[in-house]
């Protein structure tokens, strides 16, 4: 990652009330994640408890966000690998090739993502960068018409995700069995939010670390104390930070976040269909699923969980309440917010002055927290597929696919319509380049 963007720096001097709208621009795929995490940080600056309806509406928006982002990842970005083949023509190995090969599945995936985006739009007024969550709650309540639309589309969404789960379970039991053992199969810690009862969580709760044997390493951690258990290393060849679990040091403190981590740190999800699928995943893995290839499986389980939780929220009498915002002034000069983005745990840390102007910002993004794991995954794939001094075409796509397991907010997470820019070097232990491949516009 060599692109410098500087969000932490240019937020300095801005009112904390603008931070949700500003930081949402970090990503056009998951702006809701920053909206929610920033608003939660703002709640703590105000020192208020937001109205119950506001908390439930934020949850509803985040569930829509998880659904649309996971659907994008699975159907648009990764399923071309699964259904068209690793060694298929790169010009056709994308969503357009999938539409040609299986139009019904492609259409279902598009409509599932559309469902999640429409949930966001109904609540926030727009699908992308909807500055609807604010310190103290949300701007507008849910309408009865909006609730009715979501209820009406839920059955189709349930049908699509069940079909996708059946397809993927068939793949890992057959043609994709090898990838399970190669694409990031290694021990690590996992971190994510859980509820006070240890259930799957995406909005509130506390932080938990567990290991590859399912043992809880640390529990009931507060986001306010993140600097005591998370460190951020830097390397001279990347602007992307390398977070690690401090008690184990760098790089031994490697941990993973995101859908697989959330399923591994929780005791159960708390809804019947998703709990059954979580148990099926654990049964298939023989315990804790540690292969990063299972991120795809975990996304599908989480979509099912999201749909069940959406259904429950829409049945809650608070969901249409007009009381959605608490009013207050600056009551704290420093605050840390945390929530679960599609790609993993997200932290916003602000320091403000008495006027509420931001003095310092630290953002810990999920993609960065998976940085060590992504590099380890590429290394594992290379050791398996590279023999001698040649770099085969099929290996290049497997490198991309190894990264796509984590669905990072980077250009390398996508299938280009054609070939994505890529440069791969094969080097000796002494640093001598013995083979080099350029593709997709890289000179």
C-alpha cells in the first residue's frame, strides 16, 4: 500500500460534529462504518446516552451496510474465481463474465446488495455518504413506508443467501478443498466485539481476543484502553500500518479481524438460522476455522445473521419512535469510539478543545489490522505454487484471490474488467530478482 491519503491530519481543526461526514469519505464501499463509529465517538464527547430508537436505527443501518458489502464481496468480486475458475481468461473473470455464465445467480447477488443499499438509503436519504448518524443519535426516524419496503424484500433476500451458502459449501467440499488449506491457513489471534453475554456483535459490546484453539486470550476490553493492548508498527515500504497485539509483541502478536474473527470470538450468534450455519462451519473446520479462505463462508453466515436481526428490529415497537436524538454540548475533550465494519473492528480516537474543534485524530482501520495476515497469506500461496524460477499466470490470480479473502479496501481486492495492475517479483533469499511479471498497465 503506497497511497498516502492523510485523513487523520486534515481532520485537525474541524468541528467534531463534522467528523462523521468527513471520515465517511475514507471509503465509498463502507462509509456507514465511519458514520457510525464517528457518531459513537461524538456521543462520548457529549457524554450522553442516545435514545433507544436511535441506537436501534444505527444498528439497522449497520446491518444493511454489512449485507450490501458482503454481497458485493462474494457475488461481484470473489465468485468469478469460484464459478469461472482460477485459470480462466482474466478478461472474463469478473462480474460481467459471471452474468454471462449464470445470469440468475448474478441477478440474485445484485438484488441482495441492492437490498442492503436500499436499507441505508431509506434511513439516511442516500446510498453513499449518508450523513445521517450524528453525535447524540440520528437525524431522522424510520418511516412506516420504509419499514414496509424492508419487510417486503426480506423473503427474497433470505432465499438468495441460503442458495449462496449451499453453493459455497459444495465448493469447499469438492473443487475448492485445496484452497482451504493454502489460502491463509495459519494460527493467529482473532479480535472482535461481543455482547455482554458473549453473542455476536457489530455495534456495541466489548472487545475480545481468542486464539486458534478457541481459548479466550483477553475479554471485556474497553475501546478507551486500546493503546494498552494494540500496537501499530510501521515499515519503510508501506504507508499502511501493521497493528499487533501488544502483549505478544511485533510480529508475534498477529491477529485477524472481520467476519471470520467475529464468528470465532463469539460464543454464538443468537438467531436460529445463523447459529445453525455457524455450527456447520465449525463442524466442517473441526473446531475453530483458521483458514482465511473461510472469510467467504463467514460473510455468508453474517449476511444470514444480518437478515435475521433486521427482521427482529423491524418487529421492535421502538423502531418507529420519533425520539432519535439527545442534545448536549462538549462535556469530554477526548473519546474513543468502536464498531464493526464489514472488514473488521474500527476505532476512531479524537481529542478536541473546549469549542469542540478536533486537535488530534487516530483511526485504526480493519484493512490495516489484517495487514500482517494478508502478507502471511501471500507467502503461503507463493510457497505452494511457485516451483523453480517461473511465475505462472494462475499464480497471479491466486495472489489476488488470497488478498480478496480479506476483502480489503484496496484496489487489489477487485476483479478489474480486464486485468488489474500487478507486479510480482520472485527473489532469492539474498534479494536477487530471478523472475518478474507485470500485468494490467504496470510498466
